[in-house]
């Protein structure tokens, strides 16, 4: 009886999956990360106060984008001199359609914080974001 079980190979799925062989683990995705800015108070005087958006510059196409902020402001933590969301959010660029991760998201409340943010993150930010912050 045991011999009958061993003689027949077990039934299994043998279809091939279309997966990039270069990826070590095809289910694990890594999205390029980009710094996001969430402007509140005096830093957001140029837009409708009802809007609460996160601004970013896409690392794929270089276009400036924005998305609606999802996390409550109370979930931001004081880190490195700024209120930040270190978990971030995954989004798609509306210009090129590529996925990216917006992290950290830095909350800026006034012009002094905006200038300090630009000084600290100047090496990591593309030129488009510098122009929009001015």
C-alpha cells in the first residue's frame, strides 16, 4: 500500500508563471522613494484651505505631482526637527503612471519651516520642488 503512494508522483501545478527572472523574490516590490511635503497653515496660503495634499516630484519622469493626504496630522512625529510621517504612502505618478513611495512626508506650517526644510533636504530634492516652494 505504501509502495502505491510512492510510485505515483503527487499532483501539482506545473504551469509557468510570467515572472522577471532577475528579481530574487517576485512578490517583493521595491518602489523608488521620494520626499513629500504637506503644507499647512501659513505655508499653504496659496491654495484652498479645504485641500490637504502631499506634494512630491516623481523620480521617474521629474514631473511635480500631488496626492490627497491620508494620515491624520496627529500621526506625524517630531523627527530631525520636523513633524514627519516616516511610514509614508505608495502612489502612482499621474504623469507617467509609475509607482513610487512618498516617504518621509514632512509637514511644514510656516515660511521659517519651509526655508529650514529646503536647507536640510536640498541635496535630496529636484530643482522643480525648490521652485514651487519659493
